[in-house]
């Protein structure tokens, strides 16, 4: 009975509740300040979300937000049950995750007919919004529950890391539910007066085309995340295997590939991205390809330097002496030890990709004007600064900075988690 009472009931980023009063009495003043800021900020964000949903043009914004919360609660309950079953030995970890994924699939199947009922003509978009938003909030809950204990001893660094991850998840969630919480269609012209300053009807003002800037800011994150996600995935898929193979083989293969990568790395990143994007033309895929070419050498160099060190370690030499195949040595003995460094580069590369994508759009090599995009609004707002319409470029630029900051903080945190030597 004593063990049950001592068990922590709820654990979170800035709080740990248990049946004992001493849990709160031992907290410092700094902890209470952070706790109040966190809770207050969360309540303000939730209030803003529900106000947007209530005023949305879709008229089902509240229902969509509530469904995403319901999905999140289901996911967290499934995870809690899985953890309990694994702890008492009823299930293995692998089987527990398999059952969890099966339950997630069941929830997804249930949501599809629900989407058909609410919005028959656009049920897939509604299904993506509810399922994607629910999964995003679930991952945010996992960050709070599982990753924070790893960073709890890091002090300010841990708080900044969690903050970065929560920023990223908040923007991803906003992107998923954007079609159902925007107050106006972000592509419709003349929904209000031209260059109208921020007001109660248009909280962020309007553009020179009479578009609602708040709606465009909410919807513009989808394009930025799409370009960044595709470019980082391509960089990781190409840079890691090429770096692994070239450094393990050595010889002429390594010298040729290293020469090519060093040649690409010699050019300033934005200049090279502009040149490639100018040849390919506008479009999200072309922007992603341009950014990928620029940042592949970063992955190659990090992986190559790690492999050159790892392949000389005794356990790799022992595998060679025992007659292990080169493929098995690379995949089983070397890759698991160099992958954490590549993951850190990938997380930081997200921030670089966001800034580069905004830069490409700023110089006119990004997306067409009929697509909601922070980079385009930033470019368009530059011309309106002359007449005093500061809001047209300020808010999209602020969102670019916030997203890049979130990825940067998250990357630094992953670096601390995946590099145990930093703990020393």
C-alpha cells in the first residue's frame, strides 16, 4: 500500500503531483514562476484557439478542435495502458507498441466515417485535420512525459529544449487544423479594406489585396513545413548512405565523392540555392530540391568523420577478423553509432531549410502568388513598409523566426540527449 501511495500520479514538464504535500512545498520561487508562465501561456493559447475556431469560416472549427483533443486523450490512455502492461510483464515492449499502433489504426478508421458525416464534400481534409492534429498533440504529450525526465537535470538547457519542441508541435498542429479555424479564406481577395491596420475584425490587418493576414499566417505554415520536410528527408536519405559508404570503402571512391561534396560546400548556401531554383523554376518540390543540394554535404561530412573514427574501434576490427560481411559491418556495427550525429544535424537542418525557403521566396524564386506562404507575404510586405503598413511583413516574418527558433532549440536538445559526454 505504501508503494502505491508513493507512486507519482501525474508528471509533466514543470510539475510533479503526488499525494504528498512536500512535493509542492520543496519547490523554489523560480520553479513557481516558470510553472505560472507555462500554465498561463497554455491557457491563453487554448483560449485563442477556441476563439478562432468559433469565428472560423468553416463553422465546424469547435468540433474539429474537440475531436483532436479526444484523439489525443485516447492515444495517451493507450500509451499509459501499454506502459503498465509492459511494466508488469504481461506484454513485451515490441508487442506493446504493436498493439498501440493497431489501436491507433482503429481510431483512424473510426474517424473517417465521422468525417463523412460532418463534411461529406471534403471528408479527407477533415480526416487529415482531426487525425493529424490529434497525433501532433499526442507527440507533444510524449515529449512532456518521456523526454523531459532526460533533460530535467540540464537546467535551463532542458527548459529551452522542451520549449523548442513544443513550439514546433504547436505550429504543426496549427497547420493541420488551419482549413477549419481560419476566419476567412486566405486566398480570397477584398475580404476587407486594403491595407487595413490590425483591428477587432482583422486582428493582424489586411494585405494590399484586401486579404486577411491572420488567415494567411495560419495557413502559410503548411508550405514552409512541406518544403523543409521534403528537403531534410532528401538530404538525410542521400547524405547518410553516401557518407557511410565512401568513408568505409576509402580509396578512390572516398576521394572522388569528398571532392564533389567539398565543391558544393565551397559555394555560399543561399547563392547556390538561388542558382538551382532559378534553373528549376518555382514550386514547392523544386525549392526542396534546391535546398537539398545545398545541405547534403553537411550530412556527408558529419557521417564521414564519425565513420573514420568508429571503424578503427576494437569491436569493428573484431567483426572484420571474424569474417563479417562489409554490409553487416556497416549496418550493424557502424551505422547505429553514427546515426545520432546525423539526427542532430537533421534537426538543426530544419531551421536552415526554413530560412533558406523564406530567402528563396523573398527574391522571387519561391511559390506562386496564389499560395499562402510566409515568405511571399514577407516579400510583398517589403513594398508596403514605405506607406507605413508594417504589419504585412512583420507577422509572417515573426512566424518564420519562431519556427526556425523552435527547430534550433529542439536540435540543441537532441544533441544533449544523444551525446552522453555532454552530461559530464
